[in-house]
């Protein structure tokens, strides 16, 4: 209950400096359903997207919301993040994690459902997003959605685990001509 920066003393007369948990601390210990994107990787994704306050980001594969929280921090209160998560159980965990660490985030929208099925009903005009992040098993299935969502010069970042997934995604991007 002490404010950050206070020094408290234990019953054994040990002194401790009170600090707030950092995002990396929260991510490493938060409840999860899906495998989380660790802080070193989310930092790389945010850097690759070249996000600044006020930017808009589309995220597919919210999982436990580790990446969502990094994106929200990067775009600030004037930006927005729209996350999609197929699994309702993961979405509930993501919502709890975001609320627990960041509080109420009016600039974060979480949609439960398949990106390709749900995105068209959201009413976004072409080029509504500065960045798109895919953390999913088959990102090549969502290339057309990324093309619609991204502004000219916007960046797509795909977080995948295998070279087979990478190869298939790159082939699909090339074949799409987009």
C-alpha cells in the first residue's frame, strides 16, 4: 500500500525499496492460456513497426495480451489497438491481464473470433492502421486482411515459430502482389 519510492522495513529489520511492477515483470508472471511473447521479442516487434504515440495497430492472436500491452504502451492514450483472438478462453485471460496491469483502456478493443470473418464487419476503411501484428499459426491466411488494414507505408510484423511458417507466409505475400 505504500507509494512507489518509499522504503519499508520488514519485521526482521530489513529495508526494502517499494517499486511498481514493470511490464516485463508482469508478462513473465501473468496468467496465460497461450504461450506469451516475451519482452525481448515484443520490444523487437514494436521497434520493427516503428510505432509512435497516436498510431493505430491491428493485432491478431491476442493470446494472454503480452504483446497487446506492449502495443498499448507504444501507441499511448491517443493511439489505438484492435486485437482479435479466436479463442474465448484466451480472450478472457487477455482482458483480465490488461485490466490488471493497465486498468481501463478505452483505446483497446478486443474482438473474439476469426480475423478474416470478424474484421470486415468492423467498418474500417482501407489503410486504417499504421501497423499489423500477426501471432498465429497460419498468418498466410490473413494476407488480404493485412493489405486492406495497412496504410501505404504501414508495416506487417509476423511472429511465428518455424521456418516452414515463415516460408509459407513469405510465398503468400509474394504471390498476392500486395
